[in-house]
């Protein structure tokens, strides 16, 4: 079991510990539960889904990198596929506050990067802030997404964000987590191809500034993240942060990053380069290659 989970695991009810132990002891556990695993946990514990997700929140929060606030927030995104995806806040010493990852963003992005097509419920251990409520409003789930919090009745995003402003107000018809392929051609090594593939699935309906980032770690692992724009602009999620979410959920850390590639269109309305470069440098990574997206 990864050391970060030990304290949280030991505080769980014995029945849940017994059911979870084989999953957490798997060296390939990457902070996601398949639909089959969720169903098995429900059967073995006798819990219903909302209660189980709430009980698992301490494990999600254990993934937090709260180096500034020292305040761990955990979230679980429950997809329509039945899979559950952990998420946690991430903060970066030396980088601006704007580079922070919120737990809800982490869980949703984690699900998106693993191919989930819609989120049914977000379970989180603290009330979603306004930033996260607006971020969630970009999803194809819309304001119908369920929000589950400890010691509260389950509500919807519509309850937390009344009179919401979102993509539908701007005549956008493709929402975050909808399947897309922007048609860019990947040419180059595996790291470049991963960045281009990420850009192909990015969500940028307002600026059309599609972008993807791929990271190479010291162990030779490649993780990639996509840009996710928001109707309110500020809650847009950079591709680097998306890649960092996946790296964290897989048990890696930002100081393992050896090299990075940013793929974006030439002369795009927006560029991720300066922010990506500056953030990577705070981690000690100074090798960032910028490649131009091209279509056949």
C-alpha cells in the first residue's frame, strides 16, 4: 500500500478495511476504482453508494499536496460508467496561487483523462467554492450533477449555483467531457505524440486555443494533460495542471519531471507556454519543448 494512504486507511471501519485492503495493496493502484470494484465494495460492506463514497474521502484527501495551506481536500468523481476517480487539492511552493488545483477539478480531470464521458456525482469533504461550482458548470452533466457532502442531504449543482451562467448561454454545443477530436497530426517521439494527442481532445470552444502537455518522469513514465476552458474564463484549467493531476494520482510527484512538451497552435489567441515554463521551473524542470499543432 502506498504510504500516503496508511493513516487514512487505519482510521476506516474494520469492515471497509478488509474489503479495501486487496485493492490498495495492488502496486498498480492509481486512485481509481472500477465499476466492478465499487460493486464488490458495496456488497462486502453492505453500504449504499453515497455512504461508501463519503467513507472513502479520507483516502482521496490523503492524495493532497497542500504545501501552502496544509489543508487537505479530497473529492471523488463518480462516472456514469460506474467508475470512481479520486481527486485532491494540489499547491506548489514558488508558483502563483493561480496555479493551484482544487480537489473537484482534480477528480473531474482525473476522470476525463481516463476516458470517462460524464460525471454523475461529485463527493467532496468540504463545500465546493465558487470557482469549483463554475468549473463544474462547464461539464456535459450541467447543473444536474449531484453533489454529496458529509452530514448533508445530496443536492445538485443547480442548488449550489442558482441562476448559473455557462456554455449554454454562449451557444456552445460541445461541453467538457464530450468526446472530441480536433484532427491534429502527431509527428515526433512518444512524448511529442502524447502532447498532440492530448491537444486533440482538449476543450477550448471560446478561444479555439487547443493545447496539450506531456511530461516525462525520471522513471521513464509519460503522463499527459489537456486544456479545459470555461465560460467564465478564469476557472479554465491549464493542460500542465491536468497532467500534474494524473501524475499525482499515479503516485508520482512534480520533482520527478525530467522533460515536458507543450503542443499548441501557432499564433493562437491564447498561449500556455509562459505559464507552463514558469511553473515547471519551480519544480526544477527546465526542459520544455514547444511544438506547433498541424492538421493533415
